[in-house]
C-alpha cells in the first residue's frame, strides 16, 4: 500500500514539475513587439489607448508611461498604432542624463 502511494506521489510531482519547467522556459523567451502590442490591446481594436498602455502603473511609473505614450503618439490621435508602438520614441531605459560638467565645458 505504501509503495503505491509513493509511486503516485512521484508521478504527480513528475507531471507537475514538467509543466513548471515548461512555464519557466516560456518566461525566458522574449516576446516580439507584435505580441506585446496584441497583449496590451485589451479591446482588440488594433490600437492601444493611453489607459491600455499605462495599465495598473502608479505614481512615478505611471507618469513615465504617460510621457512615453505621448512621445510615441506621433499623430496625436490619443492611441498608438502598431507602427507607432514599434517605433523608437521617448527615452530608453539605458539612457543617462547629460553630464552637467561636460555641458559646461562645451559651452566655454
């Protein structure tokens, strides 16, 4: 009886562990811009509204997301097309603020 329970537990863990590994592999994959766009386009109208773009962000993150949205919305229609979404716009994460000392030297 005990061996049957042990085999059952091992089987359940093997099945569950396999699916966890598959989920971890999916998390490591980078999504294409088209996939991200489709995910953010909650109402599936082919455009991303400001609310869809900002989502549940709060405080400083919300402010930054709103600024990024405005920078990407080139035709100022209040929504992002796929092309606008994919286009480079606004500040990237790795960008640094200009060094004040270097700016002063160039001005002199």
